[in-house]
C-alpha cells in the first residue's frame, strides 16, 4: 500500500469511530430523555432505575466523537494524515 492509501485509511477510521461515538451516545441520550433510562441500565423489581447515569460524561463522549469526525474530514480534505 502506498503512504497515501494508509493516510486515507487512518482518516476514514477516525471518521467512522467519531461517527459511531457521537451517533450511538446521542441516541442513548435521546432515549434517556424520552424514557428516563439509558440502554442497558439495570432496573429493580419495581421498575425503577438502579444507580444514577452520568449525563455530563455522555455529552463529553458526543463532543469527542464530533471532534474525531471533524479531524477525519479535515484529513481527507487535505490529503494528509490527521489533517496536518
């Protein structure tokens, strides 16, 4: 593989990873907003959620995914690795 191909591969991987992080966590936050439960959050016998979810850390994950998406797009647009 040529160096350009490796750079494109890394940039596409950054783009895909960021989109998965931002999209998946964003959907989980939307579900929490609608139902009050995160996906996979345990509930007790009465149907009440166990534990408290960390909403700020979920938003940080969405923001981090968005940054990775922008970083991957910048790398693809510039034709260099990591956009530099």
